[in-house]
C-alpha cells in the first residue's frame, strides 16, 4: 500500500465520527479524492468504505451513509469519471 491509499483508508476510518449534517459532504469529498486510485488499490478502498458504511457506523449516521450509497453514491464511487 502506498501513502495515498493510507490517507484515504484513514479518512474512511474517521467517518463514524463525522457529524450527521456533514456526512454527505464528506462522502462526496471522498469520491473526488478516490477517483485517482486505480486497480486492486481501488477495490480495497471501496470494500473498506462499504464495510464502514454498512457495519461500523451505527444509528442515524449509518442510516444517512447507507442512504447516500443507495441514492447514487455507489454509482459515483464505482465509476471513476474525471
């Protein structure tokens, strides 16, 4: 793993502590930052993001994050358009 991937994985680890009102903003920022990651590194990043959103986050924050994923977040993160 390289430095860029390490930073993005650390970002994902911080998501459970993001305020609910700011969750969508930071997830969109993550999409922008993750666009430059390619190949197996990208697969690791997306899998870690989904694990965080669907399992590690609880309550209203988890609901908000999964709602973002279902309402277009998944498409934006899986299709790396520049």
